[in-house]
C-alpha cells in the first residue's frame, strides 16, 4: 500500500490516533489528526505527534481533500461528521484494518464481550514460555499499528473489540477466538444483533488453512461459524468434548489432534486464574494448535499473575475476601462473576448507563447475592428492575458503599465490586474506579 503524498485524516487524538498518525507520516502520507477536544485538553498527547502531522482541535470533520479516513476505536463510523466523506466515496477504515494491510506475520485475534484481556495476555505468556516470539496488543495496551514497527515476531496476539471491527474489510487472523457474546455497548450499537454481527466479523476472511475457536457453552457462540471454512475447535466448562478443551472432575482436559489427555488441575491454577477458567481454555487450545510444549502451558497456568480489575483478589479482612471486578461493565460479565463464587456475596454495583437491560440480573442476584449496595446514576434503574424483590442499600460514594458492604459481611463472605455499568459518572474510567476500591479496602480498619 503506497502512502506517499496521500492525504489522510485520522479521527481521534488518543493513543491509537497518535500511533496511527505517526505511522502514516513516517511512510510519506500527508496526515491531519482531528479531535473534538481543545488543545489545552490534548496538549500532552499532541506533543507525541511527529512534526509533519497537523493537529485540528474542536472539530472532527476530516480534511475536505482526504483520500482516506482512519478512525480510532472510540469513533462511531456512523458519526455525522463523517457524512461528507461517505458521500464522496472516501474510504473510511479502522486502525486495525490499516495495520492488517501492512502486517506480515500470522495473527491471533481474540474477541468476545468478557475475558478478552485475560485470554490475550495469557496466550502471549504461554507462547513466550514455549519459545515462540509474539507481540501482544490491540484493544489491550499497545495498538496493533504500533506493533508493526517493533522487532520481528512469529505471531501477533490481538484483543479485538466490537468498536475496532466496525470499519474492517480484510482483517484476517490465522487463529480467531470468540469467547462469549452478551449484550454490551448498546449505547453505541443499534441492537444486540448488530453488536453480535461485529464479533462474527473476526472470522469473515478465514480460509481452510485457519482455525476458529468457539465457546460451546455460550448460547450466542456455539452456533457460530457454520459457513466458515476454518478448522473449528470448541471449549467447554460443562461437558466433555470429542474435539476441543474442556473441564471434567476438577481438571482441564484436551482432545486436539495428537494430544489427548489431562492438561492441568483447577486447584493448581494461579490465584490470577482461579476465577478465569473460561478464559484459560481457549488459551490452552491455541497453545496446543501451535505446538507449545505441555510443560510451558502448565508453567504459565500455575504462575500467571492475572490482570488488574478483572476478578482481582484485593485482600482478606476478618475472613471476608474483597474482589475488584471493576472491568465488569456489562450484565453478562457480572453474571459470570457471580457464578464464579459458591459463597455468600455482598455485591457493589451501579454506575453510568450503557443502555443495558438489567432484568437479567434479577434472578441470579436472588440466588447468589446476600446483600446489594448500589452506587452511581443507574440506581433508579436498578430499583425499577428489582421492584422491591431484593434488599439493597444505596451510597453516594464508593467509600460509603465499601463500608456498608463491610458491615453486612461475615466470615466466609465475598465483597465483590462488579458494577455492570460504565464508570464515567463518578470516575475517570474503570481503572480509576478499581484503584479507588483497592485503596479504600486496604485502608479499612479491623
């Protein structure tokens, strides 16, 4: 793809937008990057742009002479400011689509509503331990486009979100993984069907030389791939599989080509993975498909530290475990988290609405939640769904919520922050929310 003197607009001056603009500029394109925020808000980020890149503030309209528009993940492809470019027939693509056109090594793409970051990181660690070089990024950490200028690797392992898939055409992973699909981001996508369709795009360009790994237990994924020529591998927490990776009698087993037998005992998983088994199974399947030695797989499963804000154990106070699941920003994620524990749970939930349907939480909360503490702007919505069927308290602050939860907790209970909502009503992001939770918990007396 020749970029010399090509006029290109990049929309969004965040980490991905900066990486994209600099990548294009280094290859001779005439690049403008636009954002609706002010120079004052973005000055620190803008200082990372190369000198030849023009920055435009308080305006996301692409340059009128643009020959291509590259959008960051936070930019909706249906935005009104892209209307003129669409009418002119200007190609509008995502950063991962652009990067895929320059990529020259096999890709491993992981998508799904929940668990993507853990699965992506785990695959990267297993490959590294097995002597296979891999660049890890995408929606997790380093943008795909930035990985291209790093040292040569054998694979690139990418977490892929629905936002990133909106403007893709030729993205083609050698191994595609769909972990699960539950309703999320319906404040951006028109419907669950549209959202699910974007997840399916991850395998749209696969051939019979590729591999598609699917969750057999998830009702929205076990029927996928009917028209995909790639070789399919399934994983299951519930039932043995003739071909795939599964859990039985407290152990992980696999039946994949030459390997048939036990992989690892669940009781020996690291503390960072003990509540992430569903995300472990596709990572194991990937490793086996790539010929990683069993010893390397076992070594990582026993020592993986886990990721922050994803069922992260914080501490034990007076026999009560405090768990930070701030990344649990949708109903499906919270349901999975609640089902993880076979102990009484004091749940802290609530935040900024993502147009989610909370009714799916009602029955599982009756079964799993001992007490509920609500925070954030969605408190009235939770109240209307619960309709007096469940005891709860409310708090105007996270600190107040933690203290209320501590008062209700008894030895053997779990206090779980798993909000089912975005964080932006009270916090900078889910990371800020999780970090504040950990600080509050670690400062508790007693």
